[in-house]
DNA sequence: CTGAAAGCGCTTACAG
DNA sequence: CTGAAAGCGCTTACAG
């Protein structure tokens, strides 16, 4: 593999000149630049990011922290981040926090402190106040997705509003006996979304003068299989809710499958509404609150890159929470009572 | 952020000793090691991977190349790779090839040559002979998933056999009018799996003395939505197949939805079989050939790590193809004609 | 067992 | 515009 010395020798210049010729803003004569570029191309030279990183303190590598890459929501978010990063020539280093329970702190310590990333995007994992201030102090910007924190740039949807809107859609159709399948069973002290959605659900119900029926609030783990079992139990015994609000489309789909296995008709006998905008929900006619995870990833990456660019203004660096629009998509799984 | 010098000063030793004390095999006295470790912990010191990488030539970072991280199959594979890598303290840098069409070569050039990765795992993207020999020549091992190549370690399922088995399952149930929804429409000169599955399908059919009906071979793109449209057209006009074999579970699900929208009953009127082992197929009673993508990722990562370890034997380094078992899972979407 | 020194591959003031 | 030199943060022979 050709190094900078090889290129310098081939072009008959110093390594300093090679470096300048190959850097966008570098001051070199046009002829020298051309000579260097020719040599570099011929030798297939690309600057080692280790050498460059050590010299400049920048690696052009962004750390992305997600609970689990093989879950739909996170894979969509990372997809959105990846598009944006790759467009600008940044690398993406992926960390899964759920793989080692309780190791969140170590991830910061072992990975971030190793200085191989210029910045980090934390998805769903709520950064601590101290992490955020540490990042600020070492000039490593960070952006959070799915939560908000004083002093940190974050992007996310309004979980309270989404749950409220979903529930109101159901109450607007005349439903009062509504169950809520919450994502609460997931390992998640940090997932504030769980609580916000529960409040949104309860408040929307209260607005119609109805209270939450505790036995109709069940906790599941965002997967089809588990939700299906839970909802099957819910619909199969005693008094039945007329509608079910699920914290994810996958869980709602589990519910639809459970209902039809019990001989109930989705829509006629029981309405379902989810949250996500999963392509499968579209295929199955599921009413949902779509929250565009890929878009959240894109926005977060753009925000981060902006704060990383040398021309970033104070405005770009001001921490704040960017709200991503979610929208109610009415399909055939919900109907007037 | 504390550097090695800070630790050296705090422990009253040289940086060389700090380095040795913190390296597993380093020769230092027990008391010195303890003193250094205490200082390092107190200062929150972690060796910079840039410095260490430059000095050792190893970064403990593996490049993982996938077409698109937000597709189910790839997110599962990457999940399997991530578990294994993280367990051993390796980082994972993710590259999406589909984001820049025709840039496959650049990925090698710009990323791999930058030497920030010790090795690479290429998923579905068939490495060229020259890439493989380049990697060998620079001592960077590579493992491929989903294809095989002379001189390269690869892991994958037997696509021909899977298609053959799926089709034989259908013919064994008496079906002869069988459609094949192929993944062929995807950008994929490299995806040899498409051709192999088409051959497996044709051969299994031929064994019953039946020929392929060309108008029943349709190309889709592995998504639910597209397959649904294609299969809807297929089932809605003219003579209908009695069974449909799909290259992915998601496409088969699209087919099941298309069928029921047309008023056809899955199983009674038309059987469906897919390939993958997607959790959704399980929920919907889809018969499938399960291929454990997470497992493929795990095996690939283990193979790579083995060849990276200093104690690796010649045996570990021998390139070869590891076949991952796939298995027929019969559920309710297929039935005897 | 430990330290001084060289070197990994770059970039960037500093001179000229 | 260009080069020599220092330095980024480590590791590892080489001596002792």
C-alpha cells in the first residue's frame, strides 16, 4: 500500500507538499497539484486515516449508539444516518448497547475516549447530564434521538402527542373501551417514551370522561410474537375492549393476527391503531401514527455535521430539540363504533 | 482527556512502562502494574486507538459492507456480526454499498486503503478476484457472506438447494402450477443467489416432468409492497397458479395479502412458501425455508476473528466455504392440492 | 523489570 | 509556493 512518501518520491516533492496538494484548501501551484494528483492516482494512494487523525485530531468517523441494530425502528434510523454520513464522506461506527446490559458507561469510556470518533449520535439511549458536559468540554458534539436533554441537541417526535392523537382518533370514533399495549416490558430505565405515551393515552381518555382500565394496559416488548400472545389473552377472556392502541405497528400487527385467530374481525369487532409507519402496516391496512425514523436519523446526522463544520455559526451550535412531524394515517383497521 | 503521559507522570514511570502494564502480555512487576492501573483508572485513561493503531498496525476495527442496513435480512446479519465483534472488543464500521451505485470499488479504495480496518466482512457484495488477492497481500483477512469465491473464506446457505427444497415441498403436495417470485429486479449483477434459486426452482419442477411457465416467473425487489402488486396481477388474471414460491418471506407475505384482497383463501385456493425465517412469517403461518441470517453473521465474524488472532493455525486460515444449514418450516400457508 | 529512543503516517506552523 | 522539522499518542525492539 502506497504511503505519502511514495507519492512524494514519485512526484518529486516533499511529503508536506503532497499533503497540501491533496487537501481541498491547500496552497500549492496548479502544476504541482496536478503532478501530485497524477502520482497519487497511479499509486492508488489514500491518506491513512490514522496518521491524518493523529495529526489533525479529526477522524471523520461518527459513533452511532443504538440499543439493537436488528430491530426495525433502529435499522431505519441508522439507515437515515448512514445516507447522510456517507454523502459527506464520514464513516459510521456502530455500537449496540443492549448487547451488554449495564455497560452503557463503558461504551463512552472505551469507545469515545479512545478518540476514534469525532462525534456521537445516541439513539434512544438517554445521555446523562455528565456525559453531555464531558462531550462539550472535549469539543466532541453529540446529538440524541428519541429523548431530550438540557444542553444537548436532540431530535425526536412528541411521544405524548402521538399517544394522545392515536387515542383521540379512537375516542373520536366512539370508542371508550380501549386497551393500551405499552412497550414497557423492554429493558429501559431510559426510555422516557414509555411514560409519555402512557400519559398521552390516559389524558386523551380522561378528556372523554373515561378512566384507564388497568387490566387493559398490558406491557409487551415491541415484537409481533409477544404482543400477539398478550393481546390474545386480552381479547380472549372476560369483557373485551373495542379498540387497542399499540406502541408499535409490529405489536398492532400481532394484535390483528391474534384477533383473527380468535375468530374476531379486525375493524368490525375490534379496532387497532399502532405507531411507526412500518411498511407492513401499510400492507395490512393498519391505521397508525407514522413517525418516519429514517427522517429522524437524517436530521440528526445533518445537525451533527453542521456543528462539526468549521463554518458553523453560533446558531448551528445552539443545543435544542428538533421536533419531527408525525402524522395520523387512517387505514382500515379502525372504524366507528 | 488523559493521555499516556499523564498516567506515566501520575504513576512515576515511563510511558513505555505504562503501555506494558496495560497490555495483557506486558512484562512488568506486579507492583508497577498495580500502580499504573490505579493511576489509569483514576484518570479515566484509555489508550487512543489512533496512536495504538499507528504503532501496531492493528485498529481492532472491522469493516462491514452491506447493500442496505435498513432491510430486514441485512440488519439481522449485522446484528449477528455485532454481537460477536463486541464480545471480543472489536469495533464495527458500517458501509452501505447501495447508497452510491457503482461505487463499490471506491469503498475498497477509500475505506479499506485508509487502513482503519483490520479486516472486512462483505455481505452479498461479491468481492472480485483482485480484491481478494489484494486483501491477502496486505494481510487483511476478509470473509464473504452470501457468495463464494476461490481463495476467500465465505459463509452462506445453499441457495440452489433451498429453492429446490421449497419447490419440491410444493410438488410433493401435488402442485404443478407453481409461480416463482424472484428477487431479480434488485440492482444486482453480483447476487448469484438469484440465478441459483431460479435453477433450483426449474430443476425441481423438471423432476416432476413439468416445465417452467415463463409468465409465472415474475421479478420483484424483496419488498412486501412490490411483491404484493406483482402477485396481485399474477393471481388476478387468466389461469392461476395453485402455489407461489417467493424468494423472501416479505414477498410471500405481500402475496398472502394480495390473495386475500382478491377474495382468495391462502392455503385453500393458493399456497405460499417463502425463504428467510422472518418473525412475521411465523406470526402469519407462512411456510418457509429458514436461513438464520443472524447465525450467518455470527459465523462469519467468528471465522474472521479466528484468522486475526495471533495463535491462528494454518487450518484457521484456509479459505473455504462454510455452509449454514437452512430448514423447511411447514406452517399453514401450504397444503395438499 | 524498566527507560530512552525510534518509528508508525500524516499535517501544519515556521522559515525561506 | 515549498521544504525541513516538530508533533499527534502510542508501542516495541534495544540496552541496561
